[in-house]
């Protein structure tokens, strides 16, 4: 797995407002550095374009590269560490500019 890949993941239900269930998510962890960790950092995606109204989001376009069927919203504010066993098949990959936008939103959320 590499940063920017989109995979199907199984997000556990925490009983709150976080995304849960089977959904696409973007890998945001460098496995060259952290492959020995039992968890992977992911950003869940939502097809609810209205979610762009929230801070900490980024638009991800549906195209052949991403493998998505509809434009989606990267919910950067819901960055999660999930068990590697919850990561399923690869769907596609986001563009470098989309990874840059995700990193920019994460930086804003962290105040950097």
C-alpha cells in the first residue's frame, strides 16, 4: 500500500458520527516507514458532495485513475487508524494534486 491509493475498507461502528461499514478510503500512511505497524492511517470517502461544506474535506474526482463511480469527498477530519485486516481490495489511486490537497487540509486541522 502507498499513500494515495484508494481501497475498500471495513470501518468499525463506534456508535458516533464517524463513517462506518464498507466504504472507499484513501491510504495516508507511508508503508516504507511504517509497514511494521499493525494499523494503517486512512481517510474515509463519502459520496455526499454536500459534505464539502465542512472544513477538513477535499473533492476527489471519479475517473479511470481513481476507480470511483461518482465524485466523492475525502473526509480528512475523520482520519483514522484501522487494523490492516480491515483493508480490502484496491480501487484506484488519487492524483498527486489531490494528495496535496488532503495534506493541506490535514495541516489546517493540525494548526500547521
